[in-house]
C-alpha cells in the first residue's frame, strides 16, 4: 500500500506532518522534523517580534491528551522566514514547507502576509484564525464578520498558496456560516481543528489545576478531541468547494485515527499531542499502522477511500 499524497500539485510520500506549535519552535526541532518520516513540517505560528509567551507550566500532557495555554511563544517572524528560505536553498527539491502566522491584530497579520508575499518563500502559508481579537471579543474564527473582513483584505494582495487553521465549531449553523464565508476566497485548504478552547484539567491529589496561565484554562488536544476533529473535517469537506482541501488535525494517535480522518475527507494529516509525547518516531509508527490497515482492507492507495465515509 502506498501512502503517496498529492497536495497542491506536489506529491508527498505520505500525508503526515506536525501540527503547528508542536516540535517546531526552533532550528533544532525543525531540522529534526525535516529529517524524520514526517512528509514536511509547519513552523510555530509567528508574530512580528519574538515572544516569550505565558509563564510555565503552560503545557501539560495528561492520559487522554494535553492541555496548553502557551501564549504564542515564538522566535519571531524573520527567524522562521529565514529558516524556510535557507532550507529552500539547501534543498531545492525538498517537499514544500508550511509557514504559520498568528498576528495579535488584523494589521499584524496583513503585515506578515505582505512580507511572505514579497519574499522568496515558495511553500504554503497557514493563517492561524485562532489568533486573538480585541479583548472582550471572541477569537477571529468565532467572529464571522471579522473572518470575512480579514480574508477580504488578505486576498487583495496575497497570491501565494494560503490555508487557514480553524478552531472547532459545534453547531450546524456555524458550519454553514463559516463555510459560506470561506467558499468566497481562493483558499487552498482549511485545517480542522485547532485545540478545543478553554478546557480545564484538574489534579485531584493536589486539588489544583495543572497549568499556570488563565487559572488553568487551556486548549485541549489528543484523544479528547478526535470526535470533534472528525466532525469538523467532515462538515467542511462536505460544504467547501472541492478546490479547498482539508487538513485533518486532532486526536491522531494511531494509524486507525489517521484512517478515520482520511475517510472524512482529509488530505494532509497533522499530529500534535502524540508528537509531543512520542517524538518524531511517532511518524514511523503511525505510517506503519496505516499501511497495515489499508492492506488488511485491500486498499493500495489513499484515493480509493478518501472521503468515502458511509452513513447509515
Ligand atoms: C491561542 C493563541 C495564543 C491565540 C494562538 C496560538 C495557539 C496556542 C498557544 O500558543 O497558546 N495554543 C494552541 O493550542 N493553539 C494555538 O493556536
């Protein structure tokens, strides 16, 4: 069975890569990803300037996943742009890399995207729409008027491949409204989902929360979020123009989880929490497990079952 995956006219040897934010903060982590069985990588969402992020503990692994309130710690936009452009020069035939931006304001996002547009970067850009809005208003992706406005402004000048990272939605009216907005723009993909926002994990022995920022509230990842991730992948796969691909992120721990995301219609698959727990060897394991499942079912390629989820 082959895991070959064509995405944006490039054939990757497999659909797997890291989720932004995990194992992608500096050159060491990015190089390790690039030399792993991950088909490519995405950088930590960058802001214009380097950010320390929130006080620690700000990430905590738990039996069924993870909780985090990192606060966008990153080396700054120029650091990551330099990394991906140096890599293009080092490996002109390398798989296209992904570059994530998450400005703290609409203007900061536009400024960074203009810089990407004017640069030699020839990979894929991901706009993290969980980026914060003005205090008191929900994140951009949950403010539908602002969602349309920011994409309108971006596509007035951005002509390189652009995808968006979406938080989970939980209501059909939200799936419908978000999809109707996204369908208006020449996006190359939507990435479903970001962590489920503002969960709370408690250590019963200490009768305490486990992360310091936000009184312990943080984004959930891992097994907790797979059903929500699958639903969002399926909801957007069935609502968006076929030209807008789906990247499946959320709860991918085994080859079976990957198979389920592909059944829902995902093209590329991102691994976050499990990569944090296992390190880059997670890609070897998940790829082996997915191949075993495909062979048992008689599939030789992913196209034979992608999107073919049955209903009753
Ligand atoms: C939540 C934000 C800090 C606004 C964006 C960065 C981010 C973070 C983070 O840096 O805290 N964590 C996530 O699970 N998803 C994200 O998109």
